[in-house]
């Protein structure tokens, strides 16, 4: 688990005296790291009884063609570019903003696979 509360240290290096303990609302989680592969999802419980569907692996994306206004499901071949981190290209990680090569052509991912549970993309060419 990851704690995302206030740091124990000040910017000067001095120590904050804790006025309370850790809270459930301050717990974070590790990134999902969505890969290309056979479909695998993980359901995560969140506050208020809600759920997030995290895509752990997926090899199909819903690709929108802005010229024709249609949406087709296409197989993902590889990740060509990722502005979030250059190492994600080597590891074939799918994040929002990543440019992927599909059967239909190059496309940019516009959804957040680790949060939304789907991979939506828009054709670039």
C-alpha cells in the first residue's frame, strides 16, 4: 500500500509533529501498467461503494475514425510512442496519450485504461 498523506519532514529538513495518524482516505495504490495481451481486468473497490475497472492486459481497442464518424474494434499491434515515459514504448505499456499501431493505422489512446476499464483511441491518419 502507498500512503499519500503529509510528509513527516519539512522542506528545511525539520520534523513535523503528527497531529493525527494515517487515514483510509490517504491510501494510494500502485499503477496498473496496462500491457498488450489477452484480456485481463481487475475490479477495485473505491470510496462510496463504487468500483473502478482496471485493464491489466488488452489486445483490442475501440478506434474512432474522425473522417467517417465510425468506431471499429481493432487489434493492437504495438506501442509506437508514449509521451508519459519513453521506457513505456519498450515495455508496450498503454496509457492515455500513447500512440499505438493497430490494424486500421496509427491511433492515439484517449481513455485511461487503468481507470476506465476500456481502451478508446482516435485514428491519426
